[in-house]
C-alpha cells in the first residue's frame, strides 16, 4: 500500500506494527510524541506488513469508534488481520460484524448476562479468587500471572459458557496454549497453538450439540437455541462467538489483574491507601483498567473518504485507534502518567466506545473488584521477586511472568 497523499512524513524507524516494540515495555513515551507531533500518523509498511493509519489522541479515537457507519469492523479488529487481507470471521463473530446484524447478535449474547447469571458468576469469582489468593499468600513467593491472573478468569468463563466443573482444569490447560499472546518466535509453537485451539473448538461443538438436546442456564444453550431473522445460528457462528468470549474474557482480566499488581508492587503507597479506605475499590478498578489498557489498539477500515483533523483517510484504508495511548492523553486525564486509585473522573477507553463497546465490561469490572477485595483481605504488601516479563504483542498489553513476594496481613 502506497503512502496516502495526505500522510505526514515521520521517522521511518517508528513501526507500531512491530511486536518486539512492546516486549521492551509499553511505549508510552513514543505515543506521547505521536500525540504531540503526529496524532494522525501514517505507519509505513515494514517487513512485509501493510501500512496503516495510527491515531493516538482520545478525541480522535472516540470519533472513529462512534462512527460505525463510515468505519467498518468487518476488515478485522486487530493489526494481525491486515496481512491476511480480511478476517474470515467477518459478519459472524460479534467484534467483526457491522450493523444491522451486529446489533441483533449483540442483543442475543447480552441475554447470557442476566442478573441471576451474574449472581452465580460472582459466587464462582469469590470462591476461585479466595482459593488462589490464599494459596499464593501461603507460598509467599509466586508468579502472579501463572498462579492467579491466568487461572482466575478461566473459571469464570467456563461457568458462563456452561463447561462442567470437572473440565475446568482441561480448559485452563488448553487456553494457556491456544491463546498465548506472544507474536514473536520463542513462545508456543504454531502447531501447538493450532492443536490446542482445535481441541477447544471441538469441545464446544460437542457441548453445543448437547445443549440443543438439553438446554441449561448458560451461554452455550443461549447460542444453540438462538435465531436471527428466523434463522438458527450455525455451529460455526456458535463456535466463533464462544471463541470471542473466551479470548476477551481471559485477556482483559488476566492482564489487567497482573498489571495492577505490578503497579501496587512498584507504588506500595497506593496499596496502603486502598487498605485504609476500601471505599476506593471501585475507582481503583477503573484506574487499573486505564493504567494497564490490556487491549492496546482497535482496527477499523474506512468505508468512504473521512476527514480526521487535517487528513483524509481514504475509503479502504485501515485505521488503528490506540486505546492505551488515548488513556494517557493529558488533554483528558490530569497527570496521566500517575497511578491514582482515587482518580475521578476516569472516562477511559479500555473497553472501547460506541456500538462496539465491550459486551463483557461489567463482568470484567466485577472480576477485578472481587479479586482486589480478596487480595486486600489477605495481603499486607507485595514486592517484586524478580524481573517481570512482558508479552511481545501489538494487540495485548500484558505480562507473561510476574514474580511477587506476598506478605500476609
């Protein structure tokens, strides 16, 4: 793709599409420079990867996300789909479906988040978080990612989808391989990832067949019995949307929880502040979500020529909005580089904006609140027990290892 006529020149060394950039740490200084010098930035093609527009200011991010008429989701919602040219799940998976089908599918999936379901899920959260935190505190030393943050959301998603409790350990094992976030060599092999993902999809296909015959109070049953415009969802549509929920439900909570604990280990005064005033837990949850921004960017494709500031994004061109950068925009947030558990207001964009705002946002907030409450009840202080390891991904901002020493109350 040749550079758009309206693109500004920028240092060719900048490549937001390079996974290695994020393994070295979240590039907040680079994003700050772009917000100031080139907020509508043409990221030139690099290493065979196509070029794309990158927006780093809050106002511009909101403009794109709320304009679903002129910016399509069906070209994929992340940079990794650009090289493939399209997303094979387009029009069938919620996050890569446009109106009018998007609204119908969203309303269908929202039925799984009824109050009685959330009440049951909160019980699962509380029991799971309590057991995991108690074990980690008893050990004293832990890898918070592997021992707590990765295990906790899997139990919640399994409960939501309707996986029998006996199979939860299997799902933990498979998801830890299938949804490894690293995009650089050195992690799970591609064949292992594909094999684990195939086993997950096969499992849910069999579960959907069972729920068609004997529905229960779970999301698989909702999907298995659902119709849109009088037509039942296909097995493939059911599996794609299960996949979407597994990925979203795991990644956000896992990386927000780990990133939040890293912040508290580095800034123990904020943990002591939270210990003194438990009424700050809700605002602490929001600050953790802003601070960690687990999903760094969202991709859209312009349906027609669109003006963004003084630039023309031409029809067919890909646009990335960098949620993690917008969440540090000092035009919106006072002292955005400061972690503040009492921050208010805190209108972060972690769950995106507009018609595609994350369907599971309430669930993720609830998970983080419950986990924080269980940690506050048992942990006096947490300190780093080694160097954290970051995920090398253009999409997920997170940690793959967080050694912590937890001192009991």
